[in-house]
C-alpha cells in the first residue's frame, strides 16, 4: 500500500480532471461534497501529540475522525471513499489564534474601553481572506478586532466551512451562543489624545477601574436574584466584563514589551480572569514569570514588512524560550501582517531558532485549539474529533511544501488542482482583490492588502 506514487497512479487527462472538479463544485455548491466515509491511506500521518506514522490511515465518517493508525492494520469501511496519500503528509487543520480576515472593525474613537462591541457584527464572510486561509491549511480562526483600544471588542471563533453567512462558521456553546474572547491591548497602541490614555500607567488605571465597576455590577445582579425590579439597568460593557470575571470569556491580550506583559499578569492576578498573551515580542526576557503565572502565549513571527518600536527587541527565540520555560505556546498570523498561506513557515522559523519540531507543529494546531477552549474538538487527529484535515505535498516545515487539499468536517474546502481554488493559493492581487483588513493600530484599510 505504502510507497511513493508513480506515473501510473495518476493516469488521466489533466483537462478532464479539472472539468470534473468544476462540475462537482457546481453540483455541490462549492468544493464541499462529503462522502459518508472517507479514508486517507498511505501517507505520512502527523497526529500531533503522538508519534508520526510513516504509512498511515485516517478514517472519517459523518465529519468526525473514527480511526487513526497504520494503513495495514486500520479497518476501512467498505463504503469509504479511499484517498491515496502516498508520498504526501496528512495532519490536522491549522488553528490560528489571532487573525483579522473578514474586514471586521471593532471599537471606534469614542472611548478606550469598548468590551460591548462584537467583531461578529462586522465580518464579511465573502472576504477573499477566508479562501486564502483554506489555501494555507487553516481551518479554525480566532477573528479579532484591532488593538488600538484597551478593550476593542469581543472576538469570535470560526470554523472555515464554505458558507454564505458568518453564522454558519461560528463555534457555539451548549446554549447556542457564539464562542469568542475579549480583545484587550496595552503599550503604545492605545495611547492617543483624550479620551484615550496618554501613558502606560493611566492605561492600566482605566482598565482596573472598569473591572471594579464590573465587580459591582455582578454583585448587584447576584443580589437581584433574577428579579427584574431589583436588577440594575442592563449595561452591555459590564456584561461582557462579567463574562470575563466569571471565566466564560477569555481575554486575548495584545502586549509586546516585557513591562507590558507583566502589567497584564498583574491585572490578571488582581481580578482572576483567564488570559492568553498575544505577540509578546519580549517574552524571552520574562519567560520564567510567564511560566509561573500559568498563562499561555500566542506568538507572531514577524517575517513580513512592518513592525513597531515596541517590537524592537523581538527575537525568533521566543518559541524556544517559552518551550524551555514550560509555557504553552501557539503561533499566529495576525493576518494581514503575515499572509495566512505562509502560516506553516512561521513554525519552521521557530524551529530554526531552537524550538523543537514537536512543539512547533503543536503550536499551529493543538496548542492554539486549547487556548481557545476547543482542544476537545480540533487540533489533532484523534478519534471523535472534527475531521479538519490538511494534505500536504511534503514535510510541513519545508519551504517547498504546498497545501494540496484542506478538509473541514470531512468536506473538501480547498483543492489546489481546482482552478477556482488555485488562484487563492498562488495569486497575488487577484487572490486579494476582495480582501479588507483592519491593521492593529492605524485604522481600517480599504481595498487590497497586498
């Protein structure tokens, strides 16, 4: 079964193959046709968290993984569609803990703390960035407002199904509510003219005061015990912060400098909320303190033009330093800062600077899933998890490797051989023609980002 393909394995006329793929796309309403059962056979399987399997099998039924193992010993249902992945690599769909695709905008210039704003209400699901994400193997995103506020709004966790509305992409809790966190920031981004703070000290004071108000609001709600006559007037800002205090909404906190990182940890200790530290350019300076706090980090590898003075001491050793200190570490794109199609390259750069291969691959899959509270659903190839799967042409850390196909819940969402998908894998202006994004601190960008 295993071994590399040869020419005979791929007989057929390319033009006919493309025509058939296009017909399937039209009939299925996209590339999303899903067989009852699918088996990926013969490729190198990278489950994440367990040893790689040289000649492996991943079996999927009804959008869930049902078996992962060696090709020779894994039972394949007789009705399964068999996909030959010899000479290829099969791994979980990638998880991006920090993205701005969809052109969404969060808080405006009316104030520095706006936790009531929902990025959900501002996302264009037809934005070309989503197609480029799939071309890069991404299947789960944390879509964020920008970082020009102390609190710029609520993030949303999405699964990149091929869909016509944002509601079809949402991860939801048991009550059907969209899952997401709260985007917060410190450092220079939020320092502006009044009513925004002008110093780091005032920034922390404003956040602290808002959490104090949220504590009082929570106490009033508790005393009312569900009696609307006794309950305080509804306050959407404080409601969101109460969710943070009750650990129903995690704080995703933008910070770069070591002193800003420690300020976040100080506020977290004071108010008891859960947090993920994002960017953390100077994490290598305070890795032991981060480890002591138990907080995870979502790190960006700045390999595209741009940056800011706060990132002057950024180092590629961040991933290695955090790994050595025992800090959970994920990587992110901050798309459009790093093009989502190049996400795996960030993991390769982390390895080049000393991070282990195992943890680097985990940083773009399971580590991020856990930080979003989705580790039981995505991030690794394990029975019972969603069948979010990427098929690669070679090793995931090689610059020569291409994403061949991306599956979301067992549906093919991207195929490099399909002309309508290939554009988003290799195109420049054409692939970005409909893409908009809100860069972190310089306001909304209109038109293409590339």
